[in-house]
C-alpha cells in the first residue's frame, strides 16, 4: 500500500494533521497503536489558545467546541494569602482562551474522519521506519494480526516522546535538550461543578495546586506531589483536605464531590532538534514536551501540524519546498518560547524540595512583582494567551 503522507500517532496532533491534509485532497494514512476507545478517553490538556481554535475551525472541526467550549478571559494566581487576576483581553488586545478537553477534540476529529471515509487505522502498531533519507520511505506495522508495509512520500511522527518516529532518527543526526523536575502532579477528576469561573494557580508552603475544569459540571484539579507517588496513597478525603489547604483564601470555599479518576503526571521539559530528518518530520510530543503549568502542550502540537500541513500542501501543489525546508526552524522559535514560559510558571509556583526559605522568598517576590507591575502582568498574559510568532 502506498500513500502520500503516513502519519504515526492518533492523538490530537496526528488527527488534526490528517484532517487538514484530507480536506486539501492530500492522500494520507494515520496509524495509531491504541484502540479508538482508549484514544478518546485519554485525559490530557484542556486549554486552547485562539490559534488552536482557529486551526480546528480551518479543519471544520470546531462546531461542538464553539457550542460547548468555555471561554475564559483570565486566570487567577494565589500565594501568601493574596490573589491576583490576570485579565487576558485587556492585556493582550482582546485575546482569550477556551476550556475544551483534549478528549473532546479527539472525539470530534475521529468522528469527522470516519464520516468522510478517511478513518484512522486503530490498533496498528508501527514496528519501524525505513528509507527516510530516500524518496520512498516505508513504515512497517502490525494490524489485525498481519504484518504490513506502507510506502509513502513523507512520514510524520506524532507518536510521542517514546514513539517509533523519534527513535528512527539516527542519534548522530539529532540532539535532545531535557530537564526533569523534582516533583509530579496528582491529577483528579471530580463530578462537582467548578468552585471558580476561571483557572486558579496556587503557590503554598505545601506545594502547588491548580483548579481547572472539564465542563460546567466536572472539575479537574491538580496537586504537586513527590516523584514516584502512588495515587492509592491519596484517598479522596486527603486530596480534598490538601486542596483546601493550598487554595485557602478568605471568603472562598472549595466544593467537594465524588472523585472519578486519579493519576500521577511526572514533570519534564524536552526539545529534540531538528524536527526533520530527510522525509521524516516530528510534531507534538514526539518533538517536544513542556510541563503543563503553562498550558502549552496541545497548543504547540496544533501549531506544529498547522505549519506542516501548509508546507506539505504547498510542496504538493506547486513543487515549492520553501515552507517545508523551514519547518523545523519555524516551529522551534515557538517551541523554545513556550518552553521558557512553561519553565517560568513551573519554577515560580512549585516548591522545590531543596530550595529552602531563600528560594521561597524569591518566588513570593516574583509573584508580588506580577501583581504590582503592569509590565509583568502583560508579559504573563501575552505568553499564556499565545504569542504570535512569525
């Protein structure tokens, strides 16, 4: 079997790329090793920048997002008994963000591709990639118990940090820059309406906490925990008590409800350069990982594949390779800006086990500056809402 573009990985990056290419009439095959049910239930990000919303609209995949997504015009920072709201529209010339879970983005994209007869190949495990340096790469995979080979003109790896695509690039042809943080997040989903209208990011002596949401009826909350934490060590009452402590603010009360899911997410930053090796391109988590504090992971992935889709379409329609040749450099400018912002948000709000009182006082000083300086508030708002980078 031959196709123009083989996409490995059926998360939001791979699905959005496939959708954009399909709508442009580009032949494309998407291979995903997990089942459809697993992919559609995988909990991840929920904050969409305007550029991501625009990309989904371009893909004609924003009907339910526009109807059900929650528009947020700000975020709240809490620390040391103090609260400060970052008003996004007033500080960014009108930009806002939307809360719409990654699971819903994936469901929408899968349903559209199925309806158009361009169904992803689920439970198709890629075993290897050959010939990326040549003109006809091949992807070897197993599907429905059979070994198969897909030849193509281009391969795009959207299969994550541990995926086959990233490891298919020779070590001599790439560099990975990485930072592992000394803490993780315990994430919980609860069947209770959110206790706030917008996200709350809290710094406390006990560690970081985040109050987010999946809908008007479902809350998503996070606690900083040590690396290696077992969710079983955190019964529901302990979770709620610790959230109460870290969010504590006069006149504010945290609503409790049934917790339906718990998981631990390690925190890391990683960038692999370049994002291209011959006819193999990396996008999303296969190319870079950001700690979720800055709400950039899904948005970076959407940015990558939007840039790549336009570059591939230009190459196939006109023969011009300029955008394709510039893909890695174009995306890396945004990636490193997002890495910097995500690192700043992470280190300013989390409690490092070895930072001591001096480090804590520096964090408080930084948060005070954000609240007291219009320049600092504006810089945070611009980065959070999504910088426009050419």
